[in-house]
C-alpha cells in the first residue's frame, strides 16, 4: 500500500478525516508470511478488549520454544495448558481445528497475492471459528490489503461515530455508504479510526 498517496487521497476526500490525519502520526502496517501464526493471533483477539487480548496472546507465545509457531507445535500443547493462559474452551477448539486444517489451506494460499480479498475470505471462513472479522484482520495486518473495512469491529464503529459526532453507533449499511468516499484506501482510514479510540492497534 502506498501510504503517502493514500493519506493524501483521504485528506482530500473527507474534511473530517483530514483533521484526524493532521493530528495523528502516519500509521504503519506491513505484510507477513507467517499466515498460520497471524490467524492464531486473530482468533485469540476475537471479542476481547485490545488490552486483554494482547496479554493472553503474549502468554500464548510463551508456551512455545520458537518464535515461529507451526501447526504441530499447537497440536502438541494440551487443552489444560491453553486454558491456564486464559483461552476459552471455544477458542481452544477453534485453534486446534485451524492447526489440523492448516496444511491443506496453506497449499491453496501458495500464490496468495494473486487471490482477491473475497476469495481469501471464502476459503478461510470454511474453517470453524473464522468469521468476517477474523478475515478482515488477516487481510489488513497480514496481507496489508488496502481497501478493507471491518464494519463488525466495535472500535471501528466507535471511531466512525466519533469522527462524525454521532450520538449512537452507526449501522453497517450506514458505515458502508459513508465509507465509499474512502475507497480504495479504507484500510488506511480504519487505522485512523482505531487510533482515535484506542491508540495504535497493537498486534
């Protein structure tokens, strides 16, 4: 993603967002090739505050001897050990399912840069425990795709409401309609929405 070009585009497209862009530092994201590890993190972060998820994810990483976590490593960890670090039974199940199914998924992602966002999403959502929010986080923070807009993210909803001085959280259709002026840089706009509510998104 060309951040300079995207920021300039957003500044010209939305006067309210332009004020935020002026006030806050330029956000940064970068691609990763550790897709399995990224999806584990995304599952851990589901429906938790950033602070809680960050703490649990750090404890999760300490269960492994290597900084690079592979499916065999995850399968070898007992459910009891995973519960002890704060993971729910449901998330433990999701993580174990992903670990078992990952080799087949990974083959389909051999040329992931040639796949569009919807194709990646359809493939990932075949896995139990992976929904649209998890897909969106993967597209943004693992692949740095430029035009992702996670309307189901509570902080994004709060950021959108704050940006436009709304008294209530916006509905999905309202957000999608309002975000059209940000295309094709909605990912970048989201980084600013996270910033104004929670500070830089911690991964």
